[in-house]
């Protein structure tokens, strides 16, 4: 078995995904870390959509759920820094949470509660409207000294190549990649182009065989096969 950090872990779901979709990831991590040290932030679909629908405000609701989970972990393990594992757009929410700057009226003083953020298929560079609200905020406030208090590891798969003249799968990937960045003729995880996840100051890791969406019968980041490709950076 790989040598894995035993710090408590809070998993953050991706945009429009909910906590129970991450049960398998939690179970796999519990094979490396004791079960009580791994939780999924209690996020549901309504948190992402809002009521009435207000996706631009979803970050604030999700940050509240993340903060509750982090504080609960700190009560159980007061002397240990928490590791956040964030999937997809949950990674940009995690960055905003950790920046300690006011975002739409909310700011969290995380201090040294969180020692590491591992993102899985998180696009930090995007032209998608609602995602760009978050990434613009991040780059407006992100300073080099941030990485001195919190290590960031950005993991992404380059399993699928986008090609508008290729197979059906390649054409679909091309369209998905184009929704994130202008050039769809690149490699990525089927939804997010790999290079959109590269963040200066972070440790950028490309893995070979994982898919983005937490759907049945796929080898996504949260399956046993997916986790084993990035667990060493936990």
C-alpha cells in the first residue's frame, strides 16, 4: 500500500453534484486513512442552483457547507491540518474559501485549519460565465504567499483528445473543451481540458486514465482505479 498522509480529509463535490455521489471516493480513501477521518461536505443540488435559481450565488452556500465540515473535523482532530479534496468546480469554491477575502459578502478566516488542497479536474482558466466569476476573483486576490500556508495540488487527466473531425467521442470532447477554452483540439478528462487546470504556484499533476463525471461504469477520479492514480499527492 502507498504511503499516504493521515491528515483528516473533507471532500468537496463539483458543481451540480451532491454528496452521495462521492460515497465511493470516501470508501476508497478510508482504505488508506481511518474512516472517521474522511467526510464529504454536505452539499446538495439545491445548494448549487439556489431557490429561486441564482447560480452566481451558489459559491456562498457551498462555502458554508465546507466550513461546517472543516470545523467539525477540527473539533475531532484539533492538532491536525485538514486536507480538502475538491472535484471540478468545487476546487474554485475551495480556493475562494481559503483566500480569506470577501466574496459576495462572505469571508472565512481559515488560518492554519487547512494545510492542503487537492483539486480533481478543476479548471482555473475558463471563459464559462459562472465559472469565470470565481476564477476572476481567485486571480484578483491570489498571491504567492498563499502557497506557503496551503499547498495546492491540481490533478487532471488527459485521457481524451478533442477533435472536431474525429470519432463521436472526440467530437463531444472537442465541444466540451471549447466551452471552457477557445481551442477544443487538446487533451483532457472528457469534460475539462487538461491545460485549463494548470495553476501557477500549485503542483500540477497529469494522470493518464480518469474521467471527469461521477457516473456509473466509468473510471472517474473517485473510483478505486481513479483514486489510486492521485492518492500519493494526498
